[in-house]
C-alpha cells in the first residue's frame, strides 16, 4: 500500500474521500491499524488517561510522549504519524516550542505535531511551520484547558463562542496548519467551518460533515471501562472480551486444564542405536 503523505491528505479536501484517523499508543495496536490502511495515527496526549492512569492530560510530559511516539512509529509503515504536544511543551516560548516539536520529528519519528489552541496560538504555530515542521490544529473542546472550561463540555453552542471558534479555525489556516481537529462542537458549526476552510477538518464529536473523523482507539474498542462521551461509538466490547479470556485462563490454571499436552515440551527420544535396535 502507498504511504500516506501530507499533500495526499490535503487532496482529500478536493476529492471528498473521508480522512480516517485514530489514536494509538503502542506498537502492537499500531501494527493492527496500519494493516487496515487508515490515513493518520495520532499519538494523543490522551495516552495519559488511557495508558498511564492520570485523571487529565495535564501531567503528561514530553519524555512520555516521545516514548509512546517511538513505539507507535515502529508499528506504522503507511499512515501519517502525528505527535500530540503535551501541556506546557509549547506554552513558554518559541524556542522551547521548536525544540519540543523537533523532538517529535527527530526522536519520535513523527511526520507532524498537533497543538491545542486558536487565534492566540497562531503566531507560535507559524514559527513551527516556518521551521519546516508540519502542524495540525485542535480547537473546540481542548482538554488541556479543562480547568478554564470547568469540565469536559461541548464548545461553541452559543453564537459568540461559535463565532470565536470560526475565527480560530481561520487563524490556524492562515498560520499554516495542514488540518484542524474539531472537538465537541455542534455539527452545524463544524460543517460551516469545514466548508469555509481550504484545509481538511477532522472531527471528534463534531458531526459528519467534517473532512475526516478521529476517535480515541480504546474508546471505540470498548476498552475504556469508565465514562464514555456521547460522541464515542463503541464498535466492540474488548474490555469484556479481555476479562472473559483472562477469567477462562485463571479457571484453567486452577483446574490444571491448562497447559495441555499440546502446550508442553517432551524429552528428546533416545537415539535408535542406544535404544538397542
Ligand atoms: O489526545 C487525543 O487523543 C486527542 C484526540 C482526541 C484528537 O487529542
Ligand atoms: Na490530545
């Protein structure tokens, strides 16, 4: 299969073929996804909640992100790998932002990075893009701002907030992002933004008119036993499947049904001569 490229992603805006994207956090899942020829894999800072057990994405560090990005990269041959810049890695200065964005490319092997933020972040994003590092935007519900929002709530429901999100989208496009994630905003607003932009939108809780869709892999697989937002569709119940399989294993170990003869090794047979034939 042909390798996905950033220009090919932009092309989707014109030809109307939907962009398929998911998060991944490790090698084995990345391998499974890549066989299916999805377009983009985001190593999301959601790794903090999904794999590391933090309550929010805020504690996630650059080193943790690089560690997971490298693992995912090793499993992906075709899709674009995008590294999610964690909280405080692009907030202090242009210099720190460039160094951290560069690490995702140089150490992580990612093709691009993602940052949360709109108009106020546009200048910084421009600096990164000018350094030759591709950036994906992310507006609407931006989980690194959870405390400012006062919780994970839908953004852009009223006219003024919606107008601001639209402005943010246009500012990011102008700053040079190659795509924008729209998270948890009304479908109508996402549709409007999608039709006004020249670059693709990738929605998560933003309706079907976006140019593509992304979900947190563990959510769609039903591996998340905790709260699932309204915008998640659980395509499997792997959490249940894992527990059923492990329960079965536990039972068989306790009853000595496992391992069976077919899982055990035999002693080498004696050579024929020594056996007296
Ligand atoms: O961290 C993440 O998983 C994300 C996606 C949900 C867009 O930012
Ligand atoms: Na994220």
